[in-house]
């Protein structure tokens, strides 16, 4: 498993830059704006709220993807 666990307060841009393998997971849960400039400065929790997604579910899926 990755040493650093992804948390809801991390920025989407930082997550994607550090773990590009999560892009497919984010797309699969309905977060299609990964390249959008706004998403680069949004926390994962904020991005989930905008997309009507459960932050815990998305965070769990992202952590599974980097495991």
C-alpha cells in the first residue's frame, strides 16, 4: 500500500499529480473534470460536493486504486 493515504482535504490537483493512476477511478465515479483548472485547487471533499458524490466513498475508492 502507498505510504501516504489520500484524505478528503487533499487537493484534487495534488492527488492526480502524485498518483496519476487514480484518474481512471475518479472518472469511473463520475468526476469528469480532472483537467479543469478549478479542480486543481479544490479539495477532494469539495469536488465530491460539486458532483453530488459521497466523499467517503470516493476517498475509499481512490485509496484502493493506489494500494
